[in-house]
C-alpha cells in the first residue's frame, strides 16, 4: 500500500520561503509512470492544484503560482519537495502531496494522497 | 478551465438518491474525476474518466457525462457518505477543481 507523508514547518514568516517534503513509502518513486503533485486547500475553501513533477525531473506548474514555485525530486530518498517563495497570508493552507496516475494512459487522476500539512504564514 | 458544481450544498436523508452536477467552461471530453472529502481528511477518488469506478469504491456511486456536463449520483445515500464532493478536470493543465458540494444530513 502506497503512503505519502508531508513534512515541514507549520509556520512561515511573510516574504520567506515555504518548504515541504513528501516522503513516499510502500513503493518506489522511481517506478511506474506517475506524476507527483502538490495541491493546497485554504481553510474552509476548495482545492487548488500547485503543480507536478515526474521521476525524470520534468515539471508542470500552475501559471498562477509558477513565478514562485520550484519542485524537485530525490529518487534516492524516495521523496519530492515543494518550495514556494515570497509567501503572504494568502498562502496559508493545508498542503497535500498526491500521486497522479493515468489508468488508461490519458486520464490522469490523483489516486493516493498524503494526510495534509497545515502551513500558516504569520509574522 | 473553470469547473462549476451545483448545488453548493444539499440536505438529504439516508436512502435518498443524490445527484451532483459539474459543468466545465469548455469541452473536456470525458476527462473528469470525482473526489469525496470528509472533514479533516484528504480527498479520496471515487470516479475517474467521468464514469469509471475506482477500485474499492461502493457501487452506489456512479458518474456520467461528457463534453461539458457531468453528474455524480449516489443511488442510496449512506451515513458514511455525508461529506464534500469535488469534480476535477484532467483535460489540460492547470488541473482545476469545482468549488465543492457539501452533502449534509437532513
């Protein structure tokens, strides 16, 4: 059973960088044709896709955040990471990591999720 | 691509048939997924490709539609189904979600 677990600081000061890591267990991040994603959810609100990274390192970011986001992957440690720069209070949210799979080759879906990590931007 | 769900919330009783709709701002073929989210938990996929049931999901959940209009149906609502439901398009990045439909106990 694949499991994902987010880790990182729960508090970040405005203008600083939010950094999170997602550790994958129960399977290799380097196997299969998966994308590894970050999604966030402000309290009481909906879901916003941040971006994804493939095992080979190729990335796709949401244009709304692209100028501030960097994702990386470390297959030797079986984890991937998110950096979000120059944060403001609007970046306060629960951040989820998720695995993305294409069951029939074209229709991508998030099939495994982490439990979520609350990050609060506050001075 | 903007995804719009209706209603935003609904009240229903155990045993009721419940239908949630999702409309895309442009054609997305059948690249539409449905998720269930309970309070304090991560979303869980129910339906992918508009109508394919994810392994392990009860058969009372079904999805239909193509193009721009989609529905999620719960044939007989169970106590564990009270949650918020989200649609998500996987036609083109950036992936986008509907605003959610909260299903509450009547």
